[in-house]
C-alpha cells in the first residue's frame, strides 16, 4: 500500500531538521509507524521481543545506530526515553531520533519528562482532508491567522457520504476494507483494547465485560459533557455487582493513557472577561467509527435516528458523531496553525460553542458544527455573542455543515462544508 501523506508531515518537514528528537503519540493504528518510516535510516521496534532484548542488554545501542533512528513503541521499554534524552544532551543536532508510542508511560515509571530535548506531536486517525475525497478550498490556518480569506468552493459530499466516512473510520489500515471485514476489524480493535492493550500497559482487567460496557456508555455520550457518574450509571443499568466509582475512574485514566479516549477540554481564556464557564470536557473516542460499533448502530440506523435516545438534548446522535468527525479533523489541522482546541459552555448552558481554536496572541476562531445543509440566523447567535464579548480577539467565526457550498454570510460568519476545510 502506498504511503498517504499526513498533515503531521508538514510539521515534521518544518521541525525535524532543527530538533534532535520528536515523539509521535497516538492510538494504535493511526499511522505513526508508516509516517516515521518515511524518514528513518534505522528502525528499532520494541514490540518485537528480540529487538527489545537487544536494547535491554545494551541501551547505548540506540545512540550508535545510523540516524535518523526510529524507535517504535518506546513505552514498552521506558529506559529508552531517558537514553535518547541523554544523547540529545550530548549532541543536540537536528534529525536524530523519531519515537512512536501508543500509550503514555505508566504512572509508576520514573523517567524524565524530556522537556527541552524531546518534542511530542499528536497523531490521530485520518482527517477528512487526508482521506483525499475532495480538494479543500478553505484553510484553517488562514482563518486562525485572521486573514479573513475568501470563502468559496463546492462539495459533492452529502449527508449519506458523511455517514459513510463516520463508519469507515480514519484508521488507514481499516477504512479501505470491504464493509463486513472493516466492521470485524473495528470490533477486533475494541476487543484488543480491553483484553490486550490495557493489560500490556499496566491495567489489570478483571472484568472485561464491565470495561466494554463503560466504553459503550462513554461512546453513547459522544460530544456531550455528561458527568462521569451518569456514564457509569448508564454502563451498569440493571447490574447488581457494579464497579465502584474509583474503578470507573481507573478505566478512564488508562483508556486515555492509551489514547482511546480523546476528549476536548473546556476553553477557559487566560484573560477571562467571560464568567461562569464550565470546565467539563466534551467526550470523544479516538474515532467515531468505534463509537458506532460500541453502540451497535449502522448507516440505516443513523439515518433513521437510531441512537437518538442517548443523544444530547440539543441534537441527534448522528449529529454527535458528525461533531466527533469534525473535531478529529480540526485537531489535526490546528497543529499546523499552532492552535489549541477547546469548547465553550456556560454553567447555565445558555451559551455553547462546539469548538474554540486559540492561536498566537490569544486570537480565537469560534466554530459551530451543524449536521444540516443550511444555516439560519439562530445557528450563529452564540458565535456573534462571543464576538460581542471579546471583540477583535475573534479572528473568525465558522459554521461547519454537511452542505454543498462554502460562502460568507452577510454578518461575516463563514459557512463551510467539512469536506472543503483543510489545514
């Protein structure tokens, strides 16, 4: 299979010549290894027992091989991280080490943070632009820069096409399979998370069915900020021997550490003229296809409204999955714009903005996500409210839709189909 260029390649092109060590972090299957292999002269795969034994016997080996050295699944032997850090201290020339990890370090592991020596870059499943379905016409980086770019273009992707993309997933090795094989692979991915990945990364799974039930309840809460107690209640409805809150918190901690949970944190501006903002994250799995498989809803069910009983009161569950697909793409694009991504909601829930991108000099792009093809005045009221509150700090306002055309409304809000938005 030929390599599909990724958004993170742009960052690597810019940074790797000047930085000695870069760590690519993300869930298994998002493409970290394929991306790193495009630049590596030497490959050390620590998920291969024989190679792990070599490194364990001679840790200096990683610093002697021909650079760039790619160290895959480094977290399986955390001492490698410190050895790379020391190598960078001794020789800070750019382009020496690429590391890839599908889990954070276990809490009990004692390693240096790598600050100042190893830079971490997140990788997620394929963004919409990376899927090469439509050529994007609107650049998120230009929006964040406040250049007020011209908004235009046309997309042939309709609601049915977006549902197909939600269900196909952004995992490069899965999405192009026939539907039945793809679904089996996604189900197997979930099973591996519970039965293999969590135990390999230090979490003793005594009740796999309970972990899976919690994951399904979390998936049902996609794109909401539902309290974790409610997620636990949903996961254990009718169960007599329920896991404790502490156990459920451990599920969450370890699932996030292996990048399966990918919540959008609340946006709280540093210079905060806004009052009473919630600090609860919005729930997202690493890919909305996993959420659909966990809940057990396919294309027909999504288009007919199945799953809406578990949706947020403000929209359908298909709308929640579409928001998750958008968030997945936006976070990939935001990295090239050096922007952080959050969401805004007041404690009274009278104001809510799906995504807030905060770039340099605290400039923000406010984004609403609508499953519909059309935009009405009521759909932009929260964007315009934020503009009234913080003025010129709002670099741009954007509504992402499933529609056909990209354009600017008379009030200045950009309306852009997801397929036409790129980095």
